[in-house]
C-alpha cells in the first residue's frame, strides 16, 4: 500500500533521494546548507524556510545534528 511519501518519492532521482533529510516536506541537506549560508542558523528559521521539521517531527534530531555539523565547519575553517 502506498502513502503520500511514496508518491512524492516517485518523482525524485536517487541522488536527490539520498540528500533528503525530511521526507514529509522533501527538504534536502543542500537546501538546509543554502539557508545556513544565508545566515539562518536556528531550527525554527530552517523550518520556516524549508518546511523541514514541520510534519511528523521524526527528522528534528537529524536536522539539528546536520546543522550543528555543517555550522561547525565554519568554526573549524576560521580557527
């Protein structure tokens, strides 16, 4: 039996599917990186800009962990 996510995923190529961090909204890590690069560095801002973490909530921890890791690369690069 298919659900809404199955229908969404049918139109996504394998590279994009690997990049998806929130299946409810289809948000990718690339989209989150772009928002962080624009200066958004909190979960609420990322959620408003991308739709991530606004559905079932299952991705909250993964999105936060990804954000922390990506943001830490800026700290490491400037040190």
